[in-house]
C-alpha cells in the first residue's frame, strides 16, 4: 500500500524558531513556610503544560493545561499539541513499530 502524501508549502525560519516547543512547569507553592520561599530543586508532581509562542509556525499560545500527576503528563502534552494544530510525524525509531495500514482478515489456511 502506498503512503499518502500531503502537499505543504515550505518557508524560511530563523534560528530559534525552527522547533515547536512546549513548556512543562511544576508547582513549588506551599512546600516552604515563608512567603515567596522555596526549597531549591523541590517541586510538586503537578503543574501545567503550555505551548511556547513561535511566529514562524504561527503558534499563538492558548491557556495552559493542568496535570495532577506525572502519569497524566503524556496525555496533557498530546492535548496541548492537538489544541494548537500541531501534526507530528513518526521518528525513524518509531517506524520500527508503528504503521498506518489497517490489518485485515485473511482466509484461514486449510490443513
């Protein structure tokens, strides 16, 4: 089966704007007792994921999406990418185990 091709228009991008970037931020509030105090290198296992702005990719960030545990992080990252219209292509390593071809039934072999 032949892979589907998509027609896209190429454009130039300056250094620093070629990548699509998200930011993961972890809350540090209420760990230390003092007002505006922190414990260096300590954070909660929850926070927000936000898209970084990028003129070359026409990305204007929307509201950050919260996550409440590290287990939620992949799905929240996926939601942020989808909300901003980002399309991902598989990497060479992922091609080893991904396919876009749907399996179909074959006739059973008779013995």
